[in-house]
């Protein structure tokens, strides 16, 4: 070390003599703080205020400052023990000295399970098992666990003996599968019990634990069932002020489409109608009703009263004899035709003979006038 | 606690590995950093964020969506949630507020809860793109230098130093390729409220000696940070966060030394033995004579009961 030191000094003098710029020496480099593990160098000396305040000179000042610091740092790095790997020289960095906070807390060691505690007590050591086991039946090495274990087992156990004390019609394979399922469930239960014990959560030894993390809906369903389990089916149970009803109870109603062909709807409506108790067709009654209304209206018009429509005063008895006669004969009657805007006494040629047909019939809908009515045009008393 | 201690076990090894990556470990992963923009940020600030992101390319996530409801100084919960989602414990957030056009918040978390954060106002920003010199490869470990007395004196600056160190130091490296130094970052505390950042590329020049001469070339990003609000960690939280596991601490091996021949030696410390009281075979010839002629005293062994004995270890 001493040799290289002196030779280095000689070199330094030489290089300094020849070219000043190539110096690697940094003045006051022991005043700097180094953290080689982080490649960090800190210069705690006060900065030159005149230069830092001057926006023109600050860049070069900072540049020089940086250059000196980095040179000092890398001088130290080059002094570190290094090794050569594939034509590259690597310097081994020491551990960082600056203490930085961790990302996550220190992990706690896993608490021992019930079995582990017992094994430790008894001094039972876990012996590492080989993956492959020699099987005499199959005459080859068979994996004890993992990939292709079950295939090998199936190969071996293609037939199962029914034990002498067992039911001959029992499915032994199903029984074996059931046993395996139970084993898996038992293991899972024990694992969860271990976890519960470690987290100091109480688990009952018999029975099922409640679901601690049930969703809001599940809890309200549970409440609902509890309430309805009374003699009065929950009718008189007091409710909390903000208690909301459970979603999803009650009959579900299927809502049909509003688009598409109306065939289904039509069919259903016709079915309903067919099921209904329809009154038998009273044509005469209908005709008379119509006549009455018309006459009333006509009367009132003549006499100057209000035309009411179906519901007329005096029971609608303002009907003249002639009107009756003319209707029976099939001629129209005086008065305005209630139709498609052709009314108002515009007399037209022959009276409409088909008046009868158009009254009543299956198309009678509610209170409205029957559809055919509108075609009656009146030519007064005309015959 | 371990992935197996979960009530719902992971279904396959892929999910198991993902969970194991996120759980606390003795030797931790390199911290992930989130770079994201809040409600409205100027073009300059967005470029600044991108530059910082490129300095820490390998362990950071640049979120492309704007997060208009985030205000880390006011409400840290959304940031914590983001950090938990991406498993990131550092974040750098840029926004435009009424008071400050160029607001930036740098913070870090411990166990997905806020540890500390510092809000700075960025001015005189010169982007990496502005400098035309060739830059080093992305992801190189930079050399960091902090200048100015403020880094030690001021509490906020001390936290900022620690934050900047965390942000820019990259991976914790055990070995470094000597030809591979490419980037140098300088942070100068001009006064207790102002920090100047400069980025340089390192050129190793011949010096006639083994150690090269360093030349620096300004490549950016350059900016001036004005410290605003800060939320520093309480002492005990910081202590808890800095706690290292026992396994990571160096084990000092005591009492083992090697002699010239390479055999391992240890030292046994004995209590002082009174060899005069040892029981041995009684030999008539060695019986003590009254006139004090006997050369050896009664009993066996010579030399004084040494306090120490060096024994050879197998």
C-alpha cells in the first residue's frame, strides 16, 4: 500500500506538472460525508452566497461543486475491493449507512400450529420424504405427491376388494372418494382453527360459526327470517327507525317485451275474453238504446236544450213516433248523423240500409258508440 | 404472517406468487413510485413529472389518467388507496392550484399509510429534452450529491433529503460496474426554503492513474424547488418504520481467531483453580517430606492455575 502511495504521489506531481486539468484530487474531500452504499456524497459547507444569488454565475458554480463532490465520491469508490467478471470490473459496495424507512413493517414469525407445538414438545422431527416411492405392484417408481400421483393410484386400484363385513352393494370407490373428501375438509377445518387460535378468535368446538363478514343483504335476510319465525308471521314485530326492507323478497313478476310482434299479446287478450262471461247479444236492446239517445238529442236540439250524449234527462224519453217507425222500416231517422264529420244534416241520397248490421256486435267496446254507427247519414224524415 | 395464514388460500401458484410479492418481507422489494397528475397541470409541470419518471423508470408507474379529486395535502386517503392498489410506497403528484401554478407533492408511505410528504413549488424548470447532449441509459444508478448546510439543520430539509434519496437512489446495489457511472444528480439547499436540482451525465476521462478524472455535462432536468407545506412523520412512527429485522443485521462472530497455521482458535475463560487441592494417585516417592526437601509439592501438576487457557478447536 505504501509503495503505491508514493508512486501515486510521484505520478501526481508529474501529471500536475504536465496538465493541471487532469487532476483527480479534490480539496477538502474529507469534509464531505460519504455513503458509498447509496452512492451519496453530502457537502455540508456553506455555499458561496454571492454566487448562488447571481443567476448568471450559479450554473457554473453548481457545476464545479458537483464535479468536485462526484470526483471525491468516485475516488472512494475506486478504492473499494473490486473483482473482474467477463472483462468488466465491479466494485463491491458496502451497506448503505443512511437509514431509510422501510416500506412495510417487519414480518412477524408465523406462530406454531397445534401440531408443531406438540411435535416440539415430544421431540418429533420432520423427516423429509422422497417424491418417488417404489411400488411393487406397478413395479416402478411412483410419485408420492403432486403430478401424476392420482394417475398412478388409479392404475394400481383399478379393482377394489369388498371387505367381508361390508354391504356387497355398496360402492367402494364412492366410499373411498367420500373418505378423501372428509379428510380434506378435516384438514381445512384444522388449518382454520389454527389461524383462529393465532388471531385469538374464539371458535366453538361443536357446531357452525356464524358468518362474521356477511353482506348487508345477507344480514337483513337473516333478520327477516328471524322476524317471520313468530306465531303471527312477523306482523307485530317492532321495527327500528331506519330499517329498510329486504331486496329480493316477494313474487317476481315477469315483464314482457313491448316490441316485437303483438301475436302473444293478441292471443292472451283473446283467451281472456273467451274465458269471460260475456252477455248474450241483445241486438234489439242495443238498437233501442241508440234510438233513444238520438231522439233525445234531436228533441233537445229542436226544443233548444242541451245535448248530453248518452246520459240524457228525463230518462231519454223524448222520442217521436215517427222515429220509431222509420227505424223499423229501415230508413234512417232525422237528425244528425253521428259520424265521421259528415253529420250536420247534409242529406245524402239513399238512406243507409245496412244500419242494423252496424250496431252492436262483438266490437262493442265500453261506453263508446259502436263503430258502425258513424255511417248513418240522415235524410230527415225522408223516405 | 404468510400467504398460508390467509383464511381464503390462493387458488393457484400464480396468485400465490403475486400475494407473496406484496407481503412484508425481511429483505424488501425496491419501492415502487407513483407519478400522477391531479386536477389540471400545466404542460411544463407534466413534462417535469415525465422527466422525474424517466429518472426512476424501472420502479415506478406513471398513471395516465388525471385524478381531479386528489389533494394529498388535504386528504391523503385516496392516495393511500392508490398506493395499496399498485403496491407503491412513494408518490409524486403534480397539480395546479390557485396559489401555485407549479405544485408538486412528494411523499412516501409506510404500510400503505402516510409516513411523510412535502409540497414544493417548482420554478425555472429545464427539461431533459432541452439539453441536446447524449444522455445515459435509463435505469442506471445515479450518484447523488447534496450541498449546503441546510440539509442537516432544517427538519423539513432533512425529510426532503431522505425522500429524494429514496426516490432517486434506485436499486440497493451490492456491486457496481466501474465503467457504468452515467448519471449524477445534485441537490443544493440554497437556503432553508429553496433547493436547486441539477442533473449531469458523468464522463470518465484519463488521468494517468487508476482512478479516472470526472467531467460532468449538464443534461437536466434542472429545477428550483420552493418548500411549501409539509407533513413530517412523528418520531415514534419514523422509529417504527426504520426498524430492521434481526436477520438483516450483521452477525458479529465473537471469540474465533486463526493462528499462523490456519487453525481456528477460541478462548475459554476459567475460574481460578486451586491446583493444590486436586486429588491424584498417591505415590510414596512423591510424598511430602518434613524437612522441605521435596522438589515438587503434593499432588499433580506444576504451573500456576492459569486464568486462561487457549484450546484448540476442532
